[in-house]
């Protein structure tokens, strides 16, 4: 069975030496001292290791089952959920007025990675609830907030997001679910929703569904979609759970992975719903949460890669097979450990340099969300809005690849479910799809975010890289190994952006044809920036005479690997991104 | 449920217009007229579509079960096996002296792709038997051949290959299974083998295991390994199946995919075995089959990509979602089909240009095996020996990626088992691992095949490309679009080879660190060569006034896509391949 230890030393390095969160002048950040965050991460690590990870594989094998209309989660999920709930983890970054602890979202993100690595399927139950809470918190009336939030933050009730229908996923304008207005101001919701994660289960006393639906007579398409709160059980004015609403589980989906999470077909049959936010502005309400939700999915890509990586390392050190061609390393044993072999190292270094870079990228992104939401920093909000599709698309694509490579380290054992490596791959696969398939992320980047506010944020992003390079050009520890490749990647990416801007207007397909490659170039450039910054921080620690020089030296070595061996992917993506529409659109549909 | 149609038009184009098999002067090839091959492919396509494909998904869902020591294959497998057997498909390319039909291996390969696309798990039962037959055919005595081959070719009995043990997969020198010589010339085999595909089942009357084991007192390590024929049931001199031998199924593995194939732990407890080939020369006997077996696994990468591609195309044409940004294509419908979107096209074109290129590559490889084995052409044998790790490693790595992209076209439905796309991904995953994990293929390429016979074959390979470019330099239809990028890729690959030769001696890890990247460069260059040759053939058909110009025009368009958008991967791999050992080996094992 796989194991997992939270990478707390690395997270602490990123929080306190790279991002220096303790110095941020935003509400809540003053509490993020190294001592405090280390206590929180340590506690989260214990729950992850001792409570969530032990039921990850069994949850995958057992799955969720629909029995007489009730969904049973796998053995141990309820007990784990109660422990998670008792620890107050769900409210870590939420408003104390409703029972939260008011910590920065950045800390929540660091902790969420840990739980997600240990048990992605489990962590989705509170994760979806967290998203629903944010929607109600931002768009709800005071009464709605008072009614729903305390019990959701407490996890007495959980939440879901209901967008997809059988005939529409990306194109929600095709939605058919209806919301008929009632005399008392409520609505009767009718229709079918599919792929509803955590749609129903036996973990909480109520499930609060956020449901997109159309009010008859409203505008056509996406502009006529509204958002509703639809509880599984109606709740009276005193907050007591009453009779069941017209909500039922149609079926439970058999999926490739995340078997421990109940993915439901939900049927609404005249269920009572309450409008959340304005009529016909449901998509806007959804989109205010998108940055957060997509950052959370990007984090899942990292989280599965991290968990898979840890186990690949353990196997590579333990499994004896073949000899080091440069000289035996284990003369007393029948063979050397796998880790002596360069191609095994290649896979492990790919994983290590990815997860450490991705962790920095996501936590940096989380600080920008905090700066924007709490600190009112519009520039930070602009940058994170630009980078959100990159975090979601790039980190889940590469995160999945990394789980495949971790599985590969195991050879034949990687294919056997007993060893647990297949599960990381199967679980990670969904993150490329949900919360907007990665092709939609690429479209969002190229078709919307790049040009947002007149291209201001993309220019700010490049200026940030340029400034960092200029400020550190005399820093010999990083100039040749980090700044030069970063500069090159950034230049290549800018050339692609320029091409898109020139071509985009006259031939939009030319930009769209290169969108995924541009997204990947963007992602590599961001990780290159993270590594350059981490290298700088590591060198500073070494120069200051740290008492743990190995940790910082290893950071530099790992970073150099990324810059030398991984970042050159931009060369391939750069050529592909500007190859134009003709190559891609040349065939008539019937020629496929 | 997914569907499948054999791509017979494409296969016929490759066989008759690209490879011109009908003109080969090797025994058996004179029968390969277009009429004949088309009749064979059509019949194979019918069985694939009507018999094997319909039980692919149900076989995945049901899996194999061990009941009271007997393995039950999924519902319908036995009936399908009987039909497959009755059609004589297993003996298509085998010696008529033992009941085969004596066709070229090339035709067998074309047909095997079809069956494997329709049902990979099923096709492995005859596939493993085919491998075991080859071993006995090449290394068996006349008596052994007479005793075992006719019933194995007829599929009355099936075969297996037993190499891996719990503590050794790649490093077979660590093997512990013993073979004690008996007075009658037979051996008593004792030990445990794992990951035995088709190890036991209810499809045939006997299972003939080929087992690697050590004769006590022989040389240490890999040089003391011998190969044995160990039947599940002993067979008397009249060929009658008698009492059971000391062979039993320890357990059946729960795997990520190929659930319809029984992957067994096999226990040998003093089982009677018969030496096949020479004592202590078991690995040599195994390796004579490796080219064929690895080509077969590379074919599986293609086969799963093809099946997944066909379904992704159908979905992309059928599913209405969003509008073409350049103008509505389906004004009467609520949305345009997915196929109008450039990023969907990108994924479909990746798949299409891969499967068509890969099919040409594999069938070309198969003709070289025929030229070598039947025609005695040592140069062809040298080239296919060089390219075998490329066919296996590259086509299974990329084939898997293509199944992931096909799954991605389906959005959320791709993750739901009911739609069948997850199965292609899960089934394709094993091909990167078995028959030598792909890292071992890269090692084989760089550490052995490149330098084989003084580098003669690698030079011949580059000369072949150079000659083709020189011969066609005035062919305007292909010179700029095909020959130029091929030339560039070939040059980049040669530079890497040169670096490896220079560094390899003084710093072997530098070459090994780049081995997988070199393998992928090799693969892309081969597919680039295939596309250039196919483009030439297509243009010739157009010039000759074909009555199906669309087919050939589409070949050119698809080929241009490969050259423009896919082949530039060599730019990334080229940088990585020569990045040296330091970046990859810099960390101490404890730093991971």
C-alpha cells in the first residue's frame, strides 16, 4: 500500500523564504509566522497520513454505492469526515462571523494540497462544500448567509455545484433545467444534472446544491441562466432540517477513478430553490468562484503528482535491479537499487522538479487571490485571472503525466492495483477534464485573458519577469543557470503572444490552433520563474550560513534540472503554437 | 458503447502503394495481391467488428475470475475464441508443415492490429501462443515441433511466456526458479513466476508454458538461464492430454486494464519440463523472439490509439457544443459539432497523423522481418533490430498519449466507464511496461543497438533517409513540406547520436540520461520518413489520375500536419538528449 508524508519543509520554504508571507501587509497574514504555519501543516500532515491516506486505496476499491436511494461512501469515510470536521479544517480561511477561522486562503491552499495528496476522492466532499460556501458568501443575502453558512462551514451540511446536463457541459447556454417562480419568492426547480461530485452521500445531515437553471421568459442562452440554492432537505426558519425536497439521485456514475467520491446524476422534480444573486446573472456568480475553483483543481494535479512521486522514490530506493554502469553501488546485494539508473532518475527528477515548482506556482497564485480579495489589489487580481487557466490546465496535464511516470518507475508492479500507483494516474486523470476541460482553459487564456483590460495583465506578467532578471543580473549564482533560460523562454512566449495578437483578429483559428501549446509555454515559463526565484532564495540561505545547507543545495540542483531539461519544451510548443490554422483545419470533417 | 471498423483502406494503401508488397521477391509475397489482402483484411475486420469488439467492454467490466483453481474468462470469450480458432487466424503466417498457412509475417501484423484494436485483452491469448510457437519453431527439436506445434497452431492448446519473478523483472539474472535434471532427460521445475499473461484460462484444453529457469550448477546470473516447455497437463507420445503437471495458479492479478486477459501468478512445484534449445542459452532463445514480440507490443500502442481515435471522431462529429468562431456551421442546430473547434481538431489530427504514420512504420518493420527471416537479408535484419526498441517504446508511449487525447475529446463522458474511452487508456498503459519497460527499450537502443556491428545499421538508416531525400529533391509536391523537415529532424538526430558516441565511452551516464529523448527523436524521425514516403505515393496516385482523389489529398494534408506540428518535438528532445548526466544525477539518493 502506498504511503504519504506531507512535504512540510518544502511548503515552509515556499511560504516563508520565497513568498515571505509573514511580511505581507494584508489582513490575516500577520498570523502566518513560521511557527504557526508549521504547527498547522504538521497537524494537517498527521491527519493526512494517519486518517485520510489509509482509506484512500480501500475507498478506490470499494467505491460508493447507491442502495435504496441512499449513497453509501466507502468504509471509514464517515469516521474520517467526522475527524476532519472536528478539526475545523473546513473553515480555516472562512469568515469568523459564520464560524470560520479567518486565515488567509494561501494557508488553506497549502493545507488542501496535503489532504488531496492523501485522499483526493475524500477531500472533494469538503472541497465542493468550500466552493458552495464561497458562492453563498459572495452572492447571498444576509439572511441566506445566516441560514446556510454556519452549518456548511461546520460541515454539518455539505455543498455541491450543479452545472452540467446530459447535452451540455462547456456550452451551458444549452441548459434545460427550469426554475419556475413561486408566489413566496422561491422557485420550483425541474431538470436533470449530471457529473455532480459529492452529489449525495452519508457523511452529512443535508446536502446544499447550488443549481444553475433558467427562469422561463428570460434571455436565450447563457445570459438567461440563474443560480439557486436547492437543499436536499428543506430547512425551516430555525435552521432545522425538515422534509425532503424534490431532489433525488438518478444514478451513480462508474468512473475511471476518484471512486470514493459519489458522482451523481441528480434529478430535480419541482424542488424548492432560492435565487442566489441576481436573476439571469447565474454565470457571473459562478465565475466569481472560478479562479478559486480552478486553482483548486490545478492543485489536485500537483497533489496526485506529489503522492505518486513519494512512492516512486521509495520503490526506486528499495527495488534491486541491474547494476550502475559506472560502478556497483550495492556490492553486498544481488543488484543495485533502481535509483542508480539514469532513466529512472530522469523520471524522478521530472517529478521532483515539477512538484516543487508547481507548489511555488500555486501558493504564489493563492497569495495573489488573497491580495485581490482581502487586500483589494487589482493588479494582483489581474495577474491571477490571467494565470488561472495556466494553473488549471498546465498543472493538471503535467501532473497527470507525472503520475504516469511514477507508475512507470514500478515496472509491472505499477500496473497492478495492489501497489496503488494506478490509482494516482486514474484519479489525476479527472483534473484535466472537470472545472472546464483543459482545451477550454487554453481557449480562456488565448481568447479572453490575454486581451483582458487591453492586454494589461499579460504585459505586467512579462514586465515582472524582465524586472526580476534585471534586478538579479549580477547574481552569479543564478544568472547563467536560471536567468538566461528564463529570459529565453519568456522571449519565445512573447513572440507567440505577438503572433496571436496579430493573427487573432483576422484569423482567430490561427490563435486557437496554438492555444494549448501557448498554455503549456506559459506554464513552463511560470515554473521557470518560480525556479529562478527559489534558486535565489536558496542561495541567499546558503550565503547567510544556514544550518541545513543540503536542503538549499538540493534546491539549486533540482532547479537546474528544470531549467536545463524540462524548460526546453518551450522550443517545441513555440513552433507548434505559431504553425497556424491551415495544418490543423485542412481536412473536411468527413475526412476523419 | 464504442464501435470499431478496421481501417482497411489505409492498410491497403500502405501495403500496396507504399511498401508495394506485391512486388517483393520473397517467398509468400507473390500471394499478397491487392485482391487477396483485401479479402483477408475484410474478413478480419468482420470478426473484429462483430465478434471481438462487442465483448471488449463487457470483458473489461467482468474481468477474469479464479474459482476453485480454475480461471473463468469473461462471458463470450470462449465462443469468440472458438470462432477465431475456426477461422485459422492463428496460423496465418505459420509453417504449413505444422498446420499454418505460410503467409508473410507482414500480413499477420496487419491482421493482428485489427484484432488488437477490437479487443486487446482477447487478442493476447492467441498472441502469447503465437510467441510461444515461434520459440518452439526456432529452437525445438523435430520431435518437439511435431509434438507441440500442430495443436498450438490450431489453438487446441495455447501458450505463455514465463520470465518475471517477484524479485526480478528486467534483471533476469536474479532468477530463482530451478530446473533439476531427471534421468529420463526431462527436468523438474520449481519456483514462482508472476505477471503471466494468459497464464491459465478456460479457452483451450492445455496451456503450454515456456519457462525460464536455472539448472543447478550452471553459470551465475543471466548466463545460467535455460528455457523449458512445461505443459499444464502432461501429454503422452500420442499427443493425448493426460494428468496434470505440477503447475498451478497462485492468484490472479487485479490490474489497471486488460481485465479480460488472465494475468497469473504461476507456481511450479516439481513440474515436468523439457529443455528447449541449449542448456544455459535460454536468454538467447528468448531474444530471437524479441524483435517479433516487441514489434507486436508497439502494434498494440497503435491499435489502442486507432480504436480510441475512431470513437473520438464519432463523438466530435455528433456532440453539439459551442459555435465555430469563424461562422456557424450548423445553423439549424442548437450548437455546432465539437469538430469545428481548433483545439478538438488538434487532438484529432495528432491521433490521425500518428496512427497512419505508425501503421506504415510497423508494416515496414514487418516487411524487414520477413526479408530477414524468409529472404535471408541481413541488412534488413540489422535495421529492424535497430528500430525494434523504437517501435516498441515510441509507439506505446505516444499510443498511450493518443488514447488520453481521445478520451479528452469526450470531456466528462471520457471519464465515465460506460462510454468506453477510459478502457482504451487503461488497456494501452500496459504496453509501455511489458515486454521490456520503455526505459529498457531506450537503454537497448542507446547502449546496444546504436553501436551494433560497428554502428553499421544506424549509418544505413541515416543513409536511407539521405538517399530518399536526394532522389526526390526535385519533387515539388514533397520537397518543401516533407523533405526539408525530415532532413532537419534527421540532422538533429545524427547530432545526438554523435554526442552519445563521443560521450558514451568516457561518461556512459551522459548517453543513458538522454536515452529516452533519443528514442523519441528516433521515433519522430521514422514517422517523418514514413509520411514523406506516403506523401510521395499519394502524389503519384494523384498524378496518375486516381478515381479517389480525396483519399490522397487527405493523406497529404495529414502528412503536412505531422511534419509541421508534431515533428518539431525533436527540437525539445534534441536539447534534452545532450543535456548530459550532471543535471540528472546531481542529487544524492537521500535527497529525493
